[in-house]
C-alpha cells in the first residue's frame, strides 16, 4: 500500500503535549492493524542532544542502534511498544552538516546552496527513509518547536512540498495547540490558537485536525468557534483536557474518535478492532489507591525532572507491578555535600542514583551510596550510579581512601572506574561513547539473575568509562558480586552486594527498555525490596 503520513505541528507554546499525543495516536493506529513508525524533527542546530546540557534539553533517550535522541522517542516506544532506530530522529544540525559535506565534495557542481531546494530536499529525503527502513504503512512525523519559530520553517516548508509530491490524500496535518485560561475570569481563550493556525496557513499548510489542549473542560461553544475561525470541521476540533496520568491519553483520544477520524481522512480501513482493555486496566490500576513507598532520586539535574523522564516512568511501571504507589523525593546530590536533603534520604524506603556526566555533585552521590550500603536501604545505581557505588565500596571497604573515577580525578592512585582503552584517543565529545544495545550474561544465583529470570539480556548503554578490571579480585573478596558481564567476560555490566537486601548497579540504562505493560526487572526488584522495607 502507499505510505500515509501524519504530520503533527504545535502551536501557542512549546511542551504542549505533542509527543504524547502523537504517541497515543500511533497506538490507536497500531491497534487497528497498521504498521506504524514515528519520526521527530528537531529544529536545533546541534547535531544531536548528546552534548547538550540536560537543563537545556531534558533527557537524552538512547535507541538500540546507539542514536542519541529526543525524549519524545521514549514516549513513542513506551506507548506504541515499538523499537525505533536512528532514522526516527534528526536535527537541523544533521541536515546542514549533510548538505555542507556534499557541497565540499562537489556534489552540487558549483551551484549556489540554498534553503530551498537543498535544505528542504535533504529534509524530505530523511522523512522518506522511514518507510523504506521500517516498512511502515503509516509514518507519524512530529515537528519540534512551535509554529512561528524561525528554526522550524524549513521543516514545515519541506512537509508542504512533500504533501504535494506524495498526494494530498496520503497526508494529514494535525495541529496540537494550547487554550490558556485567564486567571481573573476563569475564561478559556481561543485567540492564540486562531493566530497559530493563521501562521501555519500563511506557510501553505491548513491543518485538517486541531487538538485543543486545556487544563479545564472545553465546551462545544469553544470547539465550534475554533472550527469556524480555523476552517476545519467541527468534529475535527478535538478537546483534550489535561489527563490525570499520561497513560490515559490514548483512552481519551479513542473515546473522542481520533482513530476513526484519522483513518477516514487518510482513506484507510482498519483490519481489526482496537483492544484498549489492557490500557483501561492499566489506568484503573494507576487510579486505585495503594500503599505508598518512598523513593529518593539522587541526581545532578533534579531541578528539571524531564532530565530523568524514563527513570520516572520506569519507577511508575515497577510500582504498578508491585501494587504500590511510589512517591519520588528529588534530592540534589550537591545538597548532600552541604548537609542538606538528608531528611529525604533518611525517610525513604529506597534510593536511585541515575546517570550523569562531570564532577559536580559526585561526592553527594557517593555519600548516598554509602548510606544505602550501611543502612541496608534498597539501592539501584544506573550507569554513573553503579560507578559511584564502586567508588564508595573501594574507599570504605578496601581502604583505598582516594579511590575515584579517572573522569573526576585523573591523578587518583586508585582509578576503580577508568576510561576504556578504545576511548583514550578520542577527542570529539559527540556520539563517541559506548552507545546502544549490548549483550550481558547473568551469573547464576545472583539478585540480577533472579530479577531477570533469563540467562542473558540485551541492554542500552551510554557511557565512556568502565569498571577497572585490575580491581575485580579485591572487590569480589570484599563482598561485591559482578552479576552481569559482557559475553567475553571483560566488561562489568552489573554489580551487586552479596550481603544486602538489594544493592544493584548497572553500567547500562535499564530505564530505556521499561514499558507500562512490561516493567523492567531491575526496577521491579528495587520497588519490591523497598516495599518490604516500608512494611518493616
């Protein structure tokens, strides 16, 4: 069949929920029997988010093939339950880098390089790659940013051209917009949406569906007004009040008829009836009152919780599997160094230390690991969280007082975490780490093996430094168990403490493979141990 395209644009403000809406729509189409793929177009000029500050960008989400991408790809994978690849995300930086490289190579035969047609052609080429690589029947394309941003104009122009090339019957534009409420009167205003659609139409694109997001209920009068002023059918203006939980969004869209409307506009017929019962059950469980377990998340970027989006979601998935509510206490690791934030740690049933880069706040993370070890508090260390657990162990149980990672102290006498040999000559920061899916063999009789219940797993990595094998024997004699190793036995993938209820650290990022219906085993194990501790 001809590939159909569904283009999502955003209006009025950024972070309006485009990614979640696109992901939820993808789920509705998959449930109707279609092979769906998703792509995010990011307007920033960075080549990828790999070198960007989490404060600027939020979480960097890593795919199987090692692509460092936008956190919206996490929403796509979690909702639609698909595995995406690097064709599913590209940036303005990648587009310009490709065009400039071709120009330097002489591919344009001395022609003048322009935004139209050269940049827009490269954007269209990358969009067309998705169905070729994935075999998808429907490709959902989300344009990052907000209509009116100067950065996203080449993307919108490229999609306008693409619509004419593949046929209007094969494209559908969905505009996700925000209806603000005036605090003094409580009145919901549609004018910003009207301006946003006018800006989109000035670029030659008329949206066929408008999703009107609001914090309050949106009545018929407002949807009629939007339909009239924005020249769309009234039934194609879909009110979307902020949901209690993200996972309710697909159910709300299904109830409103989004799935059928999209198929009708794309001239498609469903091959099966959607089964939303698993999602209904999931949302019912989320809303059911449950006993609360307290979890401290000790991070370096906790002011922006989006920096730990997948960790937060993985905790939610594991909480549902354990029949509890997890209340996350956000602790800035640098505060622990100043003797602040310890009340949250001390009142928690479990501790998570997630990944990060750079030396700021590292000692606070080491202190959190020590507290967990000495007080038998369930602990899960993710990437850097595993490394600080090893640093703490070396300092306090092996008496290597200056033990450290050579990332933070190049002169340390005991670099228990060190640079991989093949990383030592690398000077570029972007895309040069150990990235993507790697196998891990689990050692029998360990907590990790018990959690997974299988002999080997494949997990996603994003790091440059590894456990230093010169210290492996010392660690094992003192009670550290290396419960997950690379197939050749050379790399430590999972470390755990033998005489501890649950102190586990993984060199990989398990949060990237957790799903609402299939929570990640290491998170399930952590929450289970924390639940048992809370009972005591």
